[in-house]
């Protein structure tokens, strides 16, 4: 006996439909990926600016406090990097840092914005109280 619907094919996607879906997904990812990378870059810049603002405020407070006591002076590099002396916590990490130590601070006599020594971390000029990111990736001149 032969049944009429015995070899009925199941519904499925055709090759053209699958290729169309793959092309649409490729186009969507090509549009979304650069936007996502821009968000990452913006987040790094915002984190760096926030860290700079915090440290600079602490240095300014130290300077103002020393002026009230007697002679106004900026903190030394040792004081700045010692937790609890200038800042209540440690120096924040630089998001653009690529070396092994996340929050290192190097002494500098150069103008603000100049990379001193190996890139990474922060630069501090104790004579003027200037503090900046010690990286080539981005900086205040590029924002």
C-alpha cells in the first residue's frame, strides 16, 4: 500500500535564506563593532581624566594646607605615592598604562605632557605640582 504523504519533506530553510541571514548579521556587526570600540576609547579617556582630577585636587589641597601652616610647598614624589599622606588611598591606575606596574609615578623635570622615561603610569613634577599621564596613547593635548 502506498500512502500519499509518506515521503513528505519537512519544512527547512533554503540556502539562499541562510546566506541572506549571514550577510545581514555581517553588516550589523560591521556597523556595531566600531561603535563599541569608540565606547571603549571614551571610557578610557574618562577614567584617565577622573584619575587626573583626583590626584590634582589632592596635590592642590596639600599645597593649600601647607600654605596655612607656614610655607606653601607641593608634596614630594615620596609623599604623593605614600598611601594616606596626600591621598587617602593609593594613586589610581592609568587606563592607558601598558607596563607591568599599574600605578607607578615617575619624577619629571620636563614640561607637562612630555613622556618621561619608559611609557606607563604617571609623571609628577614636584617643583610645580604638575601631574599628567605618562603615555603616548592619549593625553591632555589630544582630548
